[in-house]
C-alpha cells in the first residue's frame, strides 16, 4: 500500500532580484528598510539551496 511522505525543514537559499530602472528616491526608500528589501523576494527569485538547516522532519501518512 502506498503512503504519503512529507519532508519539512528550513534551508538557506541564494536569490537574485533585478530592477532595471529605479529612481534615486525609490533606491533610497529601499535602502532605508531591510523589511522592505526582504519583502521584495519571492519564489521566482530563488536560485538554489545552499544548505539544509539542522534536521529534516519526516511525516508518514496512509
């Protein structure tokens, strides 16, 4: 009988986000807020997993 296996955990990933044309005001606004910079990154910007943090949990369900 087949079962579902779910692996969960945390990983460090590398990412890259490119903005082609920003004004000086937009750049300063982005520079002033780390929270705003973090909010700009989405799944499409992820490049690769650098390493898996600690343990990977495993759950098996029928």
